[in-house]
C-alpha cells in the first residue's frame, strides 16, 4: 500500500512539473558588461503575483517552476534606469530567455542613502534625491554641504560606509567635522579617502562643479576659467583638473571589433605662430620633428582609443593596433608604409589620401572627426599642452566622445563612479615622485 502511495505521489509531482516553465536571462550595462546584484522582479500580469531575485556576479538570473502565464519583468539597480519588459509569455515546459540592457542614470535618478549621518543636525536624509540635470541645478544642489556629502557617500560606499583601514562596518559619524571614526581600529577618515580628492582641502561643492564642467564642456575647460568660476588659484585649478582627468580614464573593456579605423596625427605648436626667440628654442628641425605623435583607433559606431606613441614606425603603430583591435576585424588605414604587414591578421584596406579620401567604405573620416575635436580643444581652450601631460588630455576628449550619446547628468554620474580607487599626487603629476631605485 505504501509503495502505491509513493508511486501516486511521484506521478502527481512529475505531472505538476511538466506543466511548468522557466525564465532566465542576463543583465548588462550599455557597454555590454555584466551588472551583478541587480534586483529582478517578475509579475504575473493576470494574478499580480510577484517573485524577485538578484543577479549573479555574471549578471545572470533564473526563475524556475513558473506557472504558464504572461509576465512583466522588471530590473532595477542604483545608478541605472529602471527597466520593465511586459508581455513575456511562459508556456508549458518552455524555457524563455529575456536579456536586459540597462541605461545609465535617470532624468530623476533615485539615490538611496543609508542613515549613516546620525547627528540630529544632519539627520534629514534625502532617501530620494533628484539628480541635477543642468549646470545651474548642479551648483544649487551642491551648495548644501550636507546634501553634497550624502550624494557622494551614496557613490563612494553604495553598500554602506566602511573603514578603509580595517573594513569594519558602521563607523561613528562625527557630524561637526563631517568625518567618521572606526569603532574597531579607532582611526578617523573622510569621504575623500581613497579617491582623487584624497587630502584635498577643497570642498566637495567645488569639486563637483569642476567635475560637471570637465565632463560636459565639448571643447574642455581651462584652469584659468575654473579658477575664476570657483574662486581658487590657477595652480589649484590646474591640479584639480588633472586629478579629474584621471577619473575620466576608461578601463579598456576589451578589444575593438567590426569596422575599425586607425590613423595617426601630430600635436604641437605651429612655428609661424611662435615668437622668433621661442621658435629658435623649440623648433630644432623640419616637419614633425618637434611634435608629439598620437595614434587613434576607433570602432565605427562605437568607442575610440587614443595614445601617445614615440614615433610613426611600424613597431610602434602595429603594437597599438594588435593591442586594441581584435584579429579578423575590418581595418581601414591610410597609405602609410608602417601599416604594411597587417593583412595577415585583419581585413586590411588602405585609402591613399594623395588620390582620394573616400572609396566606398574605405576611409578614416570618422577618426578625422575625432582629431578635429581634439585639436580644437587643445588649440582653442588649452593653447599649449606639454608632451609629458598629453595623454591626460587624450583621455579627457576620448571620454566625452565615447559618452556622446548620454546627457550631461549621465556623464557626470559616470565620473562620480570612477572617482574612488584612484589617486594622483602633486609629485607624481609633476614628475618629482622618486622611483623605487632612488
């Protein structure tokens, strides 16, 4: 009798499972990178019954044993727009895949801030803050030091404030100084520690305004303009901008593919614009001898990479191509002989500018557009850039070009997320930092 009951129960369970389906997928950001710990909620559109889960480190999620129905899939995580996909049909014994691509930021971005500021004077926690959308709104928004601190804490420690020395949780907040004291190791620290703002006496309100300007001014912003706008010295403003350029540096994020253009250019002053004494001192040869060579690599419809190279020789240029371009991609260059020998690894085609600038799909005009933006900023805004610092200005222009489809608020949000974990000292910036052998 017992065996008969077990058989009947097993049959019922197998029958129930056979009438169910599953839903799975992957959540990625605009660059295709996985988004971990994103909250995924599915709602039965007929019964309004919901289930939730979090994505894995690979950005994947799974809902098993679903009743056949039509579902809505919602994805949300701090720093990204809330995404909803309706009308997802799960039928009997089916496995439905729904991949979700999140967009960065929101017009009214919701930033949840934990109650780490426990002093009564700063207890007015803004759980839902409307991110500024314009420069005027940003200046007003960051004029309140407590709100500015709450804003930056949400980016600096999204999972809650922790001690940077021993990683202990829930440190004491010293409201009169707007710093924390660890309950375990007893050390004090501010929100600036471990960021590009580390040990800076400049207030966060000025830092945030400078970050907004450098992220969104199409032709860049000079240190003299920042100095006038923020009420600091030109030397301070120059140091601030160089630190912010470090935050604009992009992790490579994989090699470029598809249709890729490669070109090189030279950055340097024109002899005819120099004073005769300066010309004698700086111009020691003809042509491009006293200029700095720069290579640019751009994926059509995608991102650009730019780097300073020692020269235009084959070894220097082809090293950069192999470093940044996936083998097998369509590669378009000019007729410079340094690019010869790439046809074995890429679908390499050449446009001879002595004959024409476009031959069907073969051209480097997309990269020429980037060069025009770069040189317009250097010549019109910065006027003179030392070769030692040129790579930082390349990173700045590449950032704005790569994020060109975002609005000002979204670009600013990206900068805020990259501020932590990077630091640039004055000695390192000016080449005075001793090497390990000294």
